[in-house]
């Protein structure tokens, strides 16, 4: 397996590192304090390949807390709030786009 | 029902203990993710978009009412109150926590259930006809052999780390409801000179490189089943490709070395082991048969007065015509329970629905339930005189949509709403289609159409073999869908033909509707089914119309 | 790497020798290439001979040597690559190999029992911590569904015997 530190990352804008929490699989993001948060707004945002690789290295070294880390594009609004860019990440943030069976319609 | 004995129970408990220890070692950091992943997969545990997913094996699709209640319990206690029945006759839960999994497994084991070999590069749950032991058209109960295969393949030490996953399906009926020609191994039970045996088909499969399987042996005496399977698996384990995950299935090995050479290798290996420890005899097969408890069928005759009277109710009559099939025992019937109500995710059932089906199975169906690969449930043994009462109870639970085999009986994978591999969503599309085709008169007029949706090329929704197949693809973060026509999963299995360029999400339902309108217009009569018309006409007329209005 | 044989840690008496090196005055493990090329000359020495056999080479080629080989070391390049399980069974069950069958490579505790069932009696263990787990792991199951060369009873047969005895 290629070490994440040798990977070439194409970073084209604000980027966060996301993964799933080991214990329960919940979607988490790497924070500026090198911890994990289940809130996107607490994610550390970087915008260069070097910075993204550095964060990815930190994330992958912590796979006893979160697994399958990878970089994901975000947009940063004027007020600083973060939003996922693609559909996959929107679903990871917001849950399935369909009503869950048994849930009140 | 196959009744587990002390042996099976001991095994399951030991499996639960082993998995509990493995989870503990992972949470303690003793196992890294790379080491743990294959271990959890072999217990049916995936990591999906939002959570871990647990897939529970339902061997050859047969469930007791108590097992169904155990599934309802897991849905409530460890998940979010529902589960998803799959095309491999299993069920999966979408919101399980890793730290709670060992307890969930222990609860399941008490009902004789587990997630064993529902994932990973091992021999998976053997699937079969959901009408087994109920349909009049079969020569023997195929579950007998599926159970023999289950025992042989469970934690097989030689075949736990194969090049890739390995799926076996078996049928004993003329009409193949188990899609055996698109499995790694398909087995068709038939008789020759008074001896029961199998046609052995190898190297079928869907996914990225779909193939219809090749027959490598027309007739294998039933006593030789396990030794022959072991010879196939050994040939695959030694020679299947391991350099490229996309070329690692047995279908690629068969394709690359040729059916003839593959068969030669299998036969050579088999010659060495056929008289060894795996040789079966009648007594061994009967010992397994003795573990299947035959329902205590009441002596009844067909067409009881209760049923004839009920047919005057048009709603019941419609359901009866659509969802009830003949049974081998007089006065009985096979009932298919639609898990495809309008606007709902195909194959999903709530915990309350599971409990309700369990209770109804106890009251009306000798406590037995089946899961069909079309993602519906089946009550295989229902007394005809109870059909009306059963229908009313099913209807009250939203489980009596009379759309079995029709356009809204959609097979769909979970798609991008849940799955980490998906490129596009499947469920919203299925929901939109069922809403467009909600008119029961209209779908009955259109008649038999199998529509299959996969959210990516891995083809869990079996789109290649749908009469209408829909494959989700992603283009610049937009969902597009490719449409194929003319696929079939039955004994004349065939892969669908691509209709044309992929269409955007908001166009798919319109395109499907135009395809079906074209069929209704061009069919020779109502007797000519959609698939027959596609075969007669080719895809051109459908293609013209499907894209014309855009 | 620690070597465990029949459940007990043992010293490895064998020296792995590269093809171009001269043979030391000791029990040796040679490559498949060297065994096939020098065969008889190797066995003419007064030291036990073992072979390191790759997992993509037909193990039945060992037939001429099987009674004389002291060790066959099979390889798991990754624990997920299961070819050596089939090789092990063929060696034990087809060729009747009675010497030491050694699992090498990415040998981890969660696969110990599978290896033993396929006929391995020696495990070259990667993680020091796994050595103490051998006994527990190879006894983690008391029941087995399918027959292998290890001769354990399986339910199909056991039930049958019970039915016949009844």
C-alpha cells in the first residue's frame, strides 16, 4: 500500500479530512487539535496539498479512533460555516435523502 | 425448517465468543484495521457511509417465525427499527455500532442466526428457490443440498481466504427462481436414469464484467456433490487471479483459461478425491433430511368455500391473482408478501412488520417464512381457507400490494443513501417509479416486467438481468443512469443490452414510461409479455421512442 | 521470528540458504529452484533438508522428495492470500508428507486454527504477542463441519454414526 505521505493529492479548494469513528461508525472530521468531531463545523480546513497530506498523515496514524480517512472538498461561507461539496459528502453529513422506514412521514 | 442441534448451537456460541474477542482486540488497538477488516467482513460487518452495517445470513432464505422475531428484536434494540432484505436472501441493518455487535450476535445466536460468511472472500450463503418444498414443479427440496453445502462451507479452513467472494445457488424446479446462471456456481437438480443429480454451471456473475455461467458437467450424481464442489474451489483457490481485485472472481479464471481447460482441471482434481471423506451416501443425505421438520400439513382440498366466497371481493381477487401460487399439497397455497409498497424503499421492513409477519406465519403458515431474492417475503405453506383473513391482516400492515412480478416490484440495492461503494442513489428512483406506476389497473395491464436498479457497477441490484436494468453512474457530481433492456435471470439467463446514453436522474422515470408505452402500443396482444416483445422487436423501437421526446 | 511447533515454542534448527550461497554444515532450507536443480545432491549430505515453496508453484512437484524432506515451508505473502491452505492439504492428504509443515509469511493468530486444520504443525509467527495465544486459538472451536486431513469428526458423519448406532 502506498503510504499516504507519498500520495499525490489534488487539492483544488478548501478541504477537510473525514473518516468514520471506530466504535460506532459515525461520520467524523479531523479538528485543528488533531482530534475528531462529529460536527463538520469543527473540522480543520486546509487548502494546499502539503497541508492536506500532513493532516491525512495525522488521521491515518490515529486509526484506533477513526478509520478510512480521506480528504473531502468543502465550501466556506462568508460567516465561516462549512458545507460539503459533492452528493456523497452531503449524504454523509445529512443522512439518507429518503425518509427512514417507520419514521413519521 | 432445518432444526439446529447441539452441534450447530455449540459452533455458533464459539463463533460469537471468537468475534467478541476479535472486536475487543480491535478496540484495544491490538488488531489494526487492515487485519480486522477481513475478520469483521466474515461476520457480515461492513463500514458504510454513516455507520457499520450488519448483514445476517438467512440460509437458503428460510426463516422460522421465532427467527423473524429475533430480527425484529435486533432492529429495535441495536438499530433504528427496520431492516433491508437483500437479493441474496439475507437481511441487513444499517446503523449498528461496532461496540454493540458482539451482543447483537449473541442475541441472534440464541435464535440460531449469525452473520457468518455474508461477506469476505469466502463461500457465501447458498441461495435457492423461495418456493422450495412448496411448489409442485420441483423434483426434490433443494434446501436439503443447500444445507449440506452450508455445513461443508462453514468456516472451511481451505477456502476462507479465496481470491474473491464465492456464491452458490441451487434450484430444483423447472422455472429457475434462484438465478443460478449468474452465480459463481449454479446447481440445477434433475434426474437421469432414475438417479438424482446436478447440472453444474460455473463462472456466471454480474458486476463489472457480467457473464452467464457455463455448464461444466451435465450430470453430477448427488452423492458426489461435495467432492465436486471441493475440486472446483481448489482449482479456483490455486489459479484464480489475485493481482487485480476486479479480475479475481472465478468467472474471469474460467474466461481466461477457457471452459474446457477449467473443466479438465476440475475433473482431474475430482478424480483424486471423489471417493474420499466427502463422498455422500443416502444415509448421510437422509440424516440431513431428518433435520428438516416437515410442516404438519392438514389434509385439505383445493378451492374451499371460504376462498371461493372471498373472490367476490375485487381487491382480494386482485391480490389472489397476483400474489398467490399453487402448492404441492391440496388446499394449500404459496403467498408472496410484497415489500414494495408505493413510495417505500424496496425490500425494507420495519420491526413491527417483521413481528406481524411472524405472528401471521404462526397463525396461518405453519410458522415458516422465506425471503425471496426479489426482496419480498414468502409464506410457503398457507391454508387456502385462511387466505382471505391473511390478506386482510397483511393489508393492515401495508404488506398486501398486489404488484408481485410487475413494474413496481423493483429490485434495488441501497445505493448512495447508505452504501460506501455507490456512485448514485437507487432508493429515490425506485420510489419515484412506484409512484408513477401506482395505478394497479395500469400495471396489471402492462403485466410482467422486472425492473432492477444498481447504484454502481458492482451490480447488487442485478441490473444486467432486469428486463429493464438501471445502473447509476456519476458524471461531474451529477447522478446519471444507464438503461439496459432485455436482461433475464431465469433458466434462459441473458444480459441486457444498453439502450443508449445515460440519462439524468429527473428523466429516468419518463424514459421508463416511454419504454413501457412503446411496448403496450407494439405488443401483438396482451399475451405477449414485455420481455417477449423486446426479444421480437430488438431494442431499436424502444430506443427511438425513449430518447425522442427529450 | 518465533517458531511454534505443535503448540509449543521451539528453536529453529534450520538455516535458510540463498541460491548462490554454499551450504553450511547444518540443516538447511533451500529454495524450490535449488531443490529441483540439485535434488539428490542435497539429500546425499548428512543434514536434514527443507524447502521454501512458493504459493504459485504446483506442490505436487515435490512428490519425488516427499519422504526425504524434513520441512516444507509454505508462504502466506499476506494473510488474505489463501493459496498455501490448498497446498498444505495436498501435501498432507495427497502426497502423505509426514515432515514439518511450516506456515511462514504474514502468519497471524486469527488464522492459526485454519492452518492447523489444513495440516500445518509449525507456525512462524509475526507478532511476538501472538505466541502466547496459540493454545487458545487452536482450541477456540470444539466442533468442525467439514472433513480435512486432520481427521476430526464432522457432524455429517457423527450424526450418521449416531443414527446407525440407534
